[in-house]
C-alpha cells in the first residue's frame, strides 16, 4: 500500500466536564493577564529555548487550558526564563511569570 504523506490520528475530543482545569483557574487568579492571551504564537517564534529544544510555551498554555496538565514539569524545565517572549508579545503578557507560576503550582500540588 502506498503512503500518501499523512497519518490518521486519534480523535482529540475533549470532555471539559472531566478535565482538570485547576491550573488554568490558578493562573487566571494569580496573573489576570493570562486571560488576554490570543495564542498568536509570537512568543514561540522568538523563544531561544524553542529554537534549541522542543520547548513551546504556546502548546503548554493550550494544554493547560484544555486540562492536560500531566508531564508539564519536564517541558517547563527547558524554559530559559530570558523574557524575550514578553518583549515580543503584542499584549505584554509575561510568559516568564506564567512559567514561574506554573512551577509554583506544580510544586505546591505535587505535580
């Protein structure tokens, strides 16, 4: 059978009633600017860690908003906390601050 250059992936249906949105709620309470993120991806485009590793703050934030908070610590450990993302963000959101808050939440909740 020939390959057509694509693969069928499993369904990505989310059941938000069963999702763990506690981290998302925590971030919105501790850093209200988190709610203003439009997920444009500029932060990921300028990120030094993203250019050198598999780090992607945009995908991490999407996972959090979907309640998929398992295994975030290893991904966050790749962040260099340089702040380039904040300088480039059109909304002035500090992903550095968000990363620190996520680490705090994970530490406090044994995540």
